[in-house]
C-alpha cells in the first residue's frame, strides 16, 4: 500500500470544496444564488458557508477530500493524491470566509405528498392533529427526492429562516438546511398569548410534549413551544456560557415572556445545558426544570405512555454552539 506522510494528509484535509472547484474544476462549479453554489453534475449538491450537502443523497461534508470520496468514488489515498498533486503543480488561491458566508436558505425541494413523513411521525407517537396543523401552517413538509421530514422555522413576520431535516425509514440523516439562521428554529406559539415558553432540544421532542398534553386531556395549543435546534454546548466554566441565540431572539421578539420551562434531555448533556442556561439567563426570568419522567427524551416518554416501541438512538442532534 502506498505511504503518504501524515502532514500531507493534514494539508489535503484543509482544502474546502469551494476552493478546490474554483481552482481546479471551475467548469463544474455553478453559481446558485448569493454566495451559494452547486455543481454542474449534481444540481442538488449545494456548497455554502464552508460546507457542502448533496440533498438527494442525504450526505455532506466540509472538505474537498470528503467530496472526492463520497461523491466521486475515489479511495482515500486516490483523493489525497489528487488534491496534493494539483496543489503542488498550481498552489490554490483560498476562498475567504467572507466569500463563503451564505445568506441564502437552501430549503430541500418539497414533495407533492407527505405520506412518508406523516407515517414516520405517527410511528414516533406524534398525534395526527398536530401533524395536520404543522403541514397546514407550513411548519412541516416532506422533501423530494429523499423523503425526509423538514421542520421549518419562521421569524416574527412569518418569513422562513430555518429548516431542520430528519431522515425517515432507512436514512439516519439529521441536520439543518444550509443557510439556516441560527437565531430561529422550529416553534409553535400559543393560540392565546401567555407569559411562559417551554424549551426542547428538537422538533420531535417538542411535538412529543404537545402529544403528551393531548393524551392527558389538555389543550396542546395553550403553550408556547420552542426548539433550541440541537444540543446546546455550554462553556467549560458555566458562568462563561451564553444564552442560546434561538432563545435570545425569541425573548426579544416576545417581550411578554416571564417564565421559561426546560424540557431538555434526561441525560448528562441535557442536565448540564439546563444548568448553564439557567445560570446565565437575566434574573428577571423565572425558570423551572421538567425533564421527561422516563426515557432519554420526551419522545421516549411518549412512546412509554402509548405503549409503543421506542425509536433506537440516532446520530447526535445538531449542536447549538451557544453563540
């Protein structure tokens, strides 16, 4: 087997896909909009913000090395050799971070039906009334061609700012659409304004909690429900942590909120996140911690409550960087 020195491999890994294509395969690069690109061969492969995602195949990455292996079918060694060989022949001009930054939200294409998405959510125990509400209000749809569930987030003017993508069936893909604004997330506000917001890690957890209210005979749309769009990662020193950007924006938009109830995962990460956010929140907010009574998260608890099989663990949810 050919030997490639570790330092050469590290150099190959540093090259992002936009830089690679602009320097060595410019004919393959197609401008999509703003600072977002796709490829001539695969128009569903979008490049923005230093990352790429091939939506039709539910795969993505950051580097040109990832692209050559996952999309072009190169072996690891072949991909390293191709990148380093071209770089040696003609050193690349790297693309600045400013040029990479994307302001375009790349929503997956919408499928005309939502049967697969609906059946997936029903299998997780989510109430059909909630699913219908989310579809009718544009908060949820099924993507094409890979039939994932797409959870949509809006700003206060109901302009789409965010989308979370969750694979169904055999796909384990979990992530956010490129260009998602980190200050917004999946959210359902109460039908009548009240001063309390309930926090969850994911859209599935949020909908599971709302379904639990239905099971218990409560009116689910009496509550303000907000997803933090992933795992909140506090600082090592708790007091140096920041309020998640999603929650910061929500409290700015809805200044009447006075109470915050945490329903984060019932594990070490969830408990640490609750502790950190509670610690750094402005003192005018009252807080309460109500993790799921059983299981890791509220979907586990909902499945227990309904007597259905829990869904096996998936890859970690998208991290919220606490900025």
